[in-house]
C-alpha cells in the first residue's frame, strides 16, 4: 500500500476506535461475543464528504469497524476474505449512540464473524465477514 494511503487508513481507524464509549468481550468455550458502544463526532473527516449538510456514517466504515473490534479482542491483525449476506437497513448519523454486537467461534486461522449494528434500538446493519488471522491489508 502507498505510504500516504496507509497513513490515512490509520487515521480513520484511530478515529473509529477513539469513538468507543464501552467495549467488552466475553468467551464461552470457543465462542466469542463482542459488544461495543460508540458515538461518532460530526467533526470526523469522513462525515465532511458523506454527505455535505446531511452527514451519514459510511457503510464501508461500518464493516471496517467490525474488523477493528474483532482485531482488538483477538489482539491480532485480520485479513477480510469475504463479506456475505450483509444488509444496511438504517442510517447512522453523528452523535447517535451505536451498539455493535459481533459473535464468532475462535480456533481456526479462518473464521466467520456474524455482526449486528444498532443505532439507538433500530437495526442499522447486519451480516457476516469471513476473516483470516495474519497480516492486515486494510479492508
């Protein structure tokens, strides 16, 4: 990856993680559940262009957020192999409380994580991402 792009990616990822209000991970045998609460400031750069005057949290960054939360829990970089059955059903705006729930079974170098993202109490997105433990290449 080009160094400037790596730097921008790092800034976006840092901004997402800086928005964390609460983070918890629970393990029951090989099953892992993550719950995170977040609130995104309208001053974050990605809101400026998406969309001017009516900021919306980009769907792509919702997927990046899921990857970052799983990486945080596992303390390992992850590579995204595939995204499946993913739906974005509600708009997330700045300053709204967002809850992310991720469930997966650990044990293999490849695993599928199922996620749900809520804005207030409304389902905003859900789906699954196939990850591989190893070198992170961004999203």
